[in-house]
């Protein structure tokens, strides 16, 4: 039985606690896409034919505070990846208002982008260069001195379990999982204020996954870096996230701490929370076709 938790029905959301600083303020945000209706995929109809509107994000409201790890969970095609792209200014809202560090993502997109780093499963590198060389390039791009860039690169690679020997191997010769760890290192070595982690541990073996999770929790202890996490691993989300938002069919249907979500739904696991909120088993949700 689906159990929708009580959520705000308007762009108005909770009052900001005195000890919290808002990093992301999302108020009544909607995003739509259009696709040809079934049977009209001829060249002419792609441009002139009937199209239907797909509601990817529907009047979503939430706030994210400095220093927290905020989880966005949902089935493939639920709208969570669209929400990440909206925050990253890769897409713009059709309705509502979305600000990052007080800057509107439409009017001040360049200022927003300068304060965000992103890790995704399709991370790109200079594949002929080594991990260390890629990180040195990033350091120089962000204005770090040669000495500081070298120090940070060595330290972050060590904390992620990448040996000095491995750090000098061309990336094209490293496993997919190892490349993902380098993507995380690159995103965090410049002490960004906001990091968007889109499936950051996909493709990692169990030990590497634990290395990454431990590292992210260590970064969180600093209190200055805010992280948005999407994950296919419910245990990972519960372990890492201060609060979790569940998105279903474009709408935000639940938002609380992991313990709060379990308490409100009477569930013992986050998989059970997801089922009670959406009526869909987590494994079935992951198997659905991604429409985003």
C-alpha cells in the first residue's frame, strides 16, 4: 500500500533554523520535456507532428543547508537526475524558483557554476594522462600553486586508497571503478562549497566503495562542503545522508532524516520506506527504463 508522507503543497517551505545557512533553495520548481507520440516518429512528425508533454519535475520544494549530505532518491525516470541538472544549471526550470548560494540559476548561472563541482557516472578525463597528471591540471585550472596542487593530489588519492604507483598509470589503463575514484578526487581536491554526487560509487568494488564512503564522511566533518547525493544503494544513502528526499513521478513525496522516514512509515529499512511511499519495490524501480 502506497503511503505518501505529508509534504508542503505550495512553494512555501519550512522556516530556516537560526543555526542553518541555506545553500540550495528550491521553491515550486517544475520542468517539462516533449516527445513525439507513439507512431509519429517519422522525420516530418519529429518536427511537425503531435507531441506529448512529459512532466519530469513537478512543483518540487526543498532546502539544503551548508555542510549536510542531502540525498535524492527515486526510480529511474523519477526526476532526480533532472533535479541534479537543474541545480547544476545544465537545465533551467519552466516554473518556480531555484537559487544556489542565493543566486538564481537562470540569471546568475556562471556564478553558480563556479561554486559547484559534479561527479557523475560519465566523468571525462584526459585518458592518456595519469591520475596525478589529471589532478595537477585541475589544480592549476583552479589557481593552486604547483606545490599546493601536488600536496592536495597526493593526500586525496591516499585517502581514497589509490597508491603512488597507481597514480602514475594512464587512466585508460585503469578499471572503471578506479577512474570513478579519480573523478571523486578531482571534484573534492579544490575544497568546493557544493558537490553534486550523481551515483558516485557505481562500478566500485566493495572495498573501494567503503573507501569512498569513509572519505565523504571525513569531508563532511569539515562542515563547509555541502553534498547532494543520488545513489542506487539504499544502505549507502542511509549511512551518508543527513536527510533524504524521495522523488516519484516528478513529485517530492517524502523528506526527512533516514530515521525519521523509517519512523513515519513504520519501516525497518530504507528499501521498505521506498516501497511504502511509492508502492514499488526498490529492485523493480532500478530495473525501469530511464526516461530522463
